[in-house]
C-alpha cells in the first residue's frame, strides 16, 4: 500500500542506489493538486527516474476525489506534466463504466502525448462488513475503499478493450486488475493490453507468482499455436449472431 510512505523527497533519494540493479526506475506519483504532481516530477527527474506513473485514481484518500473523473483537471495536469519531461509518462486511471467517458479521457491521453495508460485502478467506495463484529473491515473512509483482485477482472477487461479501440496504438495499455493465472494474462492481451501489472497475486504469493504465471501463459500459447504476443494481441472476436441467438433462446 502506497499511502503510508516517508514522502517523495526521501523516496527520490533512493533512486541513485537503485540504479545499480540496471532496471527502469518508475516513480509513481499522486498529488493533491497540479502543483504537487509537477513538483514531484521535477524531484524524481532530477534524481534519475526513468518513467513517471501519474496516479489520477486513488480511491482511498479521505477528502480527495479521484482526479481521473475530472476531465478538465486531468487534461491540465497531463499537458503540464508532458511539458516538464521527455521521459515516458504513464497514467493510472480509475474504472470508467461509460463508453462516453472512455472516449473523453482517451482523447486527452492522445492530445497530451501520454505513453502508457494503466487500466485499471481499484473500484472505489466498496464496503466489506464483518457480520459478527457488525463493523466495517477496513479504514480509512469509514470502511469504504478500493476493491481489487480477481473480482474486478471483468471491469478491467472492459476498460482495456474499450480503450484499445479508442487509442489506436497511440498510447500503450498496461492491463491490471484480477490477474492470477496465465490465462488471465492471455485474456488481457487478447483484449488489447501491451503489458500487465500484477499486485494482489504478488502480495499473496510473492515473486514466484511471476514465473508461475509466465509459464502458464507460455504453455497456453504453445497449445494454441501462438509464437508471440502480437499473434493474438487485440484480436478478441465477437460472438457470432448464430451462437448469440441460440444462447438467448
């Protein structure tokens, strides 16, 4: 969980030490204002961050709306961020349950020349109750919080598929939300994702989950005769009219 952290300046000081591992350093940033985002980009950029992920979608901060639902504000932040750096910028977005909203934010991403869209962050303001104690299970918003894990996978896939059709390969898609198996990864790629993020499964299983999921994906691809991800990326088929009519009956 990223909320309890020592602050961006202290985290930025870690970057030079992390460089020894020869891996891309991704600075994940979430601010309370446009100025917050810009100040953090400058700080992380000066310390050598390679990629910036601007989180416009955290549903767990008390009193802070999810910026990704404010299209005018999102446009302002992203355009200003793009002017600050030539390094890749990713944007972590909330779930959009309306195709009109997907189109609005997709146009903003393209116009601002954003490199990656991370789809999706957790589904906000969900509630889990302990019936024995008659109390909410989590904090801090009186029990309301972001729902993640395999239960949100259909929502994530719907957003990946929707944005894949809108972004026209001008913005890469990182799919996340409910990935636990190689088949899940296959479905995200089939819906149009270029890459995936894995969080809940990693938290439960540790780093070994990456090798397991990768092996499961490779086995599935071999079974289907696919040699590369591009063989099936974005090639989700529509159900035929004959099958649909039969199932409806």
